[in-house]
């Protein structure tokens, strides 16, 4: 890559390789220590339960569920399968996320150094180390820290292939591109940004075309799985959906920039302003670097403007985590440029950088206070008690609604936790799962959580209530958790969904946020079975 020299083009002296390595290692060590200490501060989440429970299947069964039924990228589930079959559980899943987050920092540093210089790369690494998007997803047992790592590796592999050429270099890039696409469906945006960069640079086009063709052919199972996922969430082309056109996309990108730095209005616009100045400086000094950054940031912007995202799709800032290295690098450029311009500005620049880092940590605390304070001890005790009761009283024939973390706790305690789980928030998957279960269906099990983050008001307790008809259900209260179970086997999908409707109507009466989505799931699935609920249920579900 042109302009990838050890010294800044202005002639300013760069950090020595040793100082750079020590600084990056300090960042990685600090983040690693924080993640290990806070590994279980964030409560278990249903998405973590989902990955581990799907991982309980055979390897072939897991791939069938992910690629053919749910859709999406399989790498996270492959890792969860390995963890589930080696007894790792939630701790193992989160350790993998932490490992990828820590490994992302030296990778990000090397990428930023290729784009700028070692001093700027070190500042970018420090900025990324304190960002909410890195710290939170370093303990959240999903695929986002892996997505950050694999995407940064793929960009490095591309730069290496463009610089050196040769079949080996392009084969390594093709492999890296496939891995990032197998890590997250948005990996296709990473691939598209890289293809656009090569096309604009017009260097080694023939070799790049062959490598890209290999990726497109070998990735056919991934593209098929992405289509399955897109069909589930009504994703297509044509604009609209929850992002509401270009202005909605800009608001989304602004929120992502806030989670990459600090999302309060003043600090956010300061970070965006610094990034804009950084891009102008980079474009003046290193044209090819600025071009890659522009491709990496513009590609998802254009794709989101053109995409039609269904009402059930809710893009989050974490989906753009692959852009973190580029944003942090742009923000770092003005800091280093100012410090190099005049020696007298070094203390002022260091103070400003320290203030921004403090704001980043403050934003992480503001956005996810449990990451720092931990889950309240009363809720932890209640969760453990509920999981213990489920482990002791569960049956292999039970049918669980949703991937509630209480079920994961019961499984980790050695309970006979059934493999019959009905997905929530997706009527088609729910009905398909019920139809595939052996008949007659066993007892239904549901969990209502008054402390869930989806609730408008989060409570530490929940009243002992039983759905109607009361004689059909038994219930237990554990702090904020109301665990409901049918007294008799549900028998048929119709009966299970009717009882699910009754439980979720109770959840609506208790003002629980997730009850709306779950009630909609039950009613739509019932409609597909030809069942017409009472008028009161239909009016309630439409509110």
C-alpha cells in the first residue's frame, strides 16, 4: 500500500516499534482484565441461551437449524456448539467474546498503523479500548467482538494482497473474507467495501476478480442462509422500514458514532467533528488510506439507504462494529497532528484526549450501568432459585416458550431441560417448531420477568398471578420472575398456542414489555392454524 511508511509524510518522527507494541499490549491487558472481572456482571441474555441451546444439537443438526431454519452467519453457533459439547456453558461463551475483543485491539492497531502511522494507531487503539461498543460486546456472548476481529483481519489481508500480490496473498484474503461473512450477515458489507476499494484503485484487478469470484462461489451456503434470514425479517431493496429513509439512516449512523465514542450531544458532535477533520488530514497526506476509510464507511450508508427493512428488523449500532477501527483512527488523527505541530500543544492535546476517554467510559456506564455495577444481588439470588426449581421439576417432555436465561441456568445445574423449545417473536418459526415436535406435546412452560429491560418500569418483584383458566396452570414467584407451567400436557400446537396467548395476556396486564411481541406471535400462529381468538384478544393485540 502506498504511503505505508514508518514516518509521517510531514517528517515528524513516529513511535518506535517497541513503544508501539508496549502501548498496544497495555491496552489489550487493561481491557482483558476489565472483561474478566466483569464477565458475569451483565445478566444472562436470551440470545446467549439461544446459541448454547442450539449448540446442544449434533453438529449437523446445529447447521441445519442455523442455515436452513433461522438463517444468518454460522460461525458463532459453531463456537457455541463446541462450548456446549465441552461443558463450557455461559462462562465459556463469554470468554470467547472476551478473547476476540482483546485480540481485536492489536489487530485494530496494526490496521490503523497501515493507514496512518504508529503514533496515530496507538491513540486510535486507546480510543477504541474505552468505547462502549468494545467493552460491552467483550462480555456479551454473541458474535460482535468476533465480527470486529475478523473484519479487521480481512482489511489487513486485502492491503497485504494489494501490496504484495501473488496467489498466496489473494487466497489468504479470500479466506479472511469468507470467515468474516460467516461471522455476521453484515460481513457482506465488509466484502462490498473492499471490492469497491479495489475497483476504485484499479490495481491488481484481475487477481482481485479471481479471488472475489472464489469468495462468491464458496460462500453460496452463506448467501443462501442470509436470504433465509432476510425472508424472516422482511429485508429487501427499496427503502423504508424502521430507519425511515436517508434521515433515519443518518440518525442511526450518528447513534453508532456515539457508541463508538460518547453519545452525549456535545461529546458526540466533538467526536464527529474530529473524525471529519481527521478524514481531511488523511486525504491530504495518505490518499489511499482515506479512500479505504471512505469505502468502509460509505458502503453501509448507501446499503442501508437502499434497503427495505421490515418492521421486525431493528438495526443496532453493534451491527456496524466493523467500522470502529476506521472511526477511531479518524478521531485520533487530529490529536496526533496537533501534538506534532507545536510542542506547547502536547499537554493540551493529552488533556483533551483524557477528557474524551473519560467521556467514553462515562457513556459506557450510562448506557449499560450493570456492566460496571453488576446485577443486583437480590435478582441473582432469585434467578438462581428459579433455575434450581426448574432443574428439579422439569421433564424431558416439557415444551419451553422462548430461550429464557432461567432455562440456561437449569441446564447448567444438570436439570432435565427439554430440547423442545418454541422460539418467540417469530410466528413462522414458532409454528414450525411446534409442528416438528413429537406428539402429544408435554407441559408448557413460560417465564414472565418484571425486571426485564424491555419493560417501561423495571420491578424487583412480581405478584403471584395465574392465567385464566386458573385450574389449567401452576405458578411460582422468584423475585421478579413469574414461572408458569401448564398442569397437564398441552397435547397439540393449537392448545399450546392458546395457553401461550393466555399467559401473554396476563403479561400485558402486568405491563411487561415483551408480552406484546409474544402475544402477537401466538395470535399470528393461531391464525395460521385457522383459530380465531375472541374479539377482546384481537383488540388487545392490536394496541
